[in-house]
């Protein structure tokens, strides 16, 4: 027996209900219902961002994102910058939920193609924006309130009466003062394999009431909605065949009164009567095209999921840096975006889709000498197996027996506890992947590593392969290395009672193996300015860069897996110094030619270097990558304490010392020249 070294020890079932109001008449007014996660960000701007969806249900009345990021947990000493990058990534990743139709039976599921198609929707303008009379009366009663107009978009399946995909929110802007035409000039990109005329794109007109004095959002109101059928339309042309500028090709789209929630109550006959609730003077002018060039980029490296709506200025890790010059208040937005081109004057301008989006330079990351530590691993695994056993029903086995008249009958057998099959751990594996906050960059393929018991320590699991490589890493502060520890377990019941006839006839149905997530963690190697290949002090005796991470096993794991999460301390965040599970590895970065990239982490014991936000260059390269809503998510949960303030003051003094040293060196050089 090896010596044991002691060391310090709910996906939502929402049916995709559109984030708007209940069915109303033309004169009625209802405030948009906000989801629990979105309530904490009510005062923030959600421009160019999908609406935040609800995640797995939590026991406490606290937003899942707030719990996941751990806003009540103070930063470990020397880890402030690393924790901020972690909060930023988790905040961006957990901002929305992607609803699917995968659970529908075959007869109800939408028709699909084998390969997905990329689309771009160009929303040019809205004519005669409708404002309900009740909302006008409210503004008259509050003269210090004003309205901001925006559009939102989602997808709807009429057969199952469910919304799917993500919800995209456009830029909020003031109403036009003189003209009846509001220029919205929004570009929305997505990819989908759906080819079913029963699937629609739903566009809603949203008015946001704002208090002018405090700039606080008072409420959001639906002013109308429209629908189109982009799926399965063979007449949609590719963007490469379209003229770049001009008003040609924009089509009018009818706007209906009320809100999209009316769709939940429509019958087949009602769809032919929608003109009865159409607003006579209101129209949305749009243009829709396929985008083969964008599809090639997505296909080579899956940057976002199917049916996820992406705005022109939304950050997509893995894309090359580009910029948009908006003539309005947005100004210049630069970052890894799909983008577009704005042209024309401030009073009459329009957007053209990006014709040739491209990928950013990519690198390969190698993880060497992977080691996982689970304090008191024997006890931990026993508790894991017992927790699974307690949640599994008693085994029921039927055996064919004959009665006194010779008739055969299936009789239930009583199985004693001693004869029951015991649960068994079949495999322990570590999954490694690259994630850009939207999707696993390698698609659905993780690098799976089988870890085995160490010969020297019972609490340590090792990867004896020595090296694992993940590809397509790009230098982006929202691209992270994700590691996830899983146990593959054979359940205690080897045969279970089946509801099918075969089960009654004595044919036992074998239970499937359980996949249990024991923990996961995220490491962001790039901070917007530096490539950080380690998170601890530099070992001067070795050239290797070591990363040490603590696993979390709460709802943060739900961002990367739908399997069962084992958390013995559910509802209570673990203390990182209480002996929690950890993983360590050496990180190496190489370009496609095999040239190793230098680690740019400052040579200090604590990560208290200057933050990228302190530099103008970094602001343009990093902060502008994230829209207002994303930057709020990255900073909202940062813990503030007196220790952090002291650390920041120390950082401010450091650059001054460096500058003074440089000046002394310059003076010495001048003397030597003389």
C-alpha cells in the first residue's frame, strides 16, 4: 500500500418563452417579464447581447450567475487578476441560455438538412413605430421619463409551440425627432440546419422607459411584433451575389399588435387571419441572405452553436480583429467580431454585412504532467458510490415459475441486500477543451484523458501519457482552457424492471453506466495584453510553466456538461483552503510552425502586475471586444475589500519605480559615450 500524504483539505425547463408580455389588445400595456438572472442587470445595457436565460434551478433565491461566480468569496491572496479573468469568462458564458428542440419526438421535430447554413439578416428601418396609448399616458404623467427604441429577435416552432435558440437584443436608441422612419441598421448572423417552414424568425419592437435623472430603466414594453420564414426558403440568395449599397433588395414586413406570446395560443386557422391585427402604417424593412463564406469559417472551427443569434458587434472568440465605425453614439467598436460596414451620412446611413470574415491566428496548447489531487480519495469515492446507491430504486427481478396447475407465470423475486450488485467505478477521466464563452471550439469533441492512481500517493491521480494537446487557441481574453473531472460508474443494479413486454418475459434490461461530474475549472491564458502560461511563482530551477487550479463542483459545471454533478456540500461554496480537489499541469504554447511562445507572466510571487485596463492600447484591444452588457457581467461580481484597495495602490506605485530606474540607466549610457 502506497503511503498517503495528508494535504489541507439546474438546467431550466423553460419552454423558451419570449422575453416579452402576455397577449394584449391594441390599447393594453404590459411590462416585459424579466428572468431571475436578468433582474440583477436591469440597470445595465444589453445592447447587442442575447437576453439572459435562466439556468439550472437553484435552491436559494439568488441568481445562478451570482452563485456561480462566487461574488461572496474573497480573492485568494495573489490571485486577484486571475480571479477577475475567471469572473469575466463565467459572466460572459452564463449570460444566456440556448433552447433546443432535441427532446421532441420524430414526428413533431422540425425538418433538417445534413449540413447547417449560415444566414445574415439586415434590419434597415422601422416605419411609424407604434406606441400604445397607455404608454403615452404614462409618459405624460412622468415628464422626466423618456423612451428608447430597440428590436429583439428569437426563433419559434409552431408545431410544438416553443421558442428555440437564443434571444438577441439590439441597440437602444432615441426616437426620431422629425421623421416617421427609425433607422435601426442592425445585422444579425446565425447558422442552422433547420429547413422547416413551420419555424419562424420572430422580431419584436421593444420600448424601454428610462428615468432621465438617474438613467435607470423603469420598464420595457412590447409595441408590436413581426414574423418571417427564413428556414427552407430556396429563394434566399447568397450575400456574395448582392449589391453592397443602396436601397435595393429591402422588403417590407408587416407588424402585428400585441406581443409574440400570442403565438402560444394561435391555431392553424389563426395564422391565415393575422392580417386582422396588422398595424396599417408600421413596416420593418429588411433583407436576408445566406452566407457561405461565414459558414466555411464556422465549419473549420465551431465558434458558436446552431440557432445562436450573433450581432455584428458581438464578441466571438476565435475571429480576427475587425472594427465597425458607427455614425451614432456607439462610435468605433473593435474586437473579434463578425462585423459589417457602415456607410452614408449621420442622417441617412446603412449597414452592409461583412463579406469575408476570417479566423484569428491560432496556437496549440500542450498540457504536460497532469496531476489531480483528491484529499482522502478513498473516503470521497465511497461517499460518491453510496450517494448514487441511495438514489437508485430497489432492484426488481422477475422469474418464470409454474403454479400447481402447470401454468407458467412471471413472479417477482425478492433480492437481499447481500446479493445485490454493488456500484463500481469503471473509469476516472479528465476532459480538456478550449471554450470561447459561446461554444467548445473543437465542436463536441473533448480531449479525454484516462487518469490512473499514482504509485506514490493514494490521493493523486496521474496522466501517464505525459502530454495532451488542444488545438485552435487564439489570444483572446474570453478564450479559456476548461478541465473537467468525470467518473464513469456502473450502477448498483445490473438488471432493472422494464415497462416493455420484453422485460415481463424475463429479458432483463441492462442499466446504462453513469457519468458523474466531480469537478471542473477554467483557466484564461490571455488577459488582453499578456500571455500567461502559469499562475504561480516561477520555478527558477525549471523552465516549465505550472498551472495549479482548484476544482469547483457547483452550477458552474453546468456551463460545460449536462451530466450529473456530485457536490457533497451543495448550496455552500467550498473554501479553497479546506482541502478541495485540485489539478496541476505544465502549460506550453506553440504556433502552427512549432515555435514556442514565451510566457509573459511577470516574475513575481503574486499576480499583482499592472492590469490591462490601465493601458490605452489594451483598452482598445480588449475592453472594446466586450459590449456594455458583457463588461458589466465581467465586473459586477468582483469582490471589493480593503485588501484589494491596498493592492491596487501598490500597483500604481510600481510603474513610477520602473521609470526612475530606466532614467538612471540612460544617464549612465550618456556618460560612457562622452
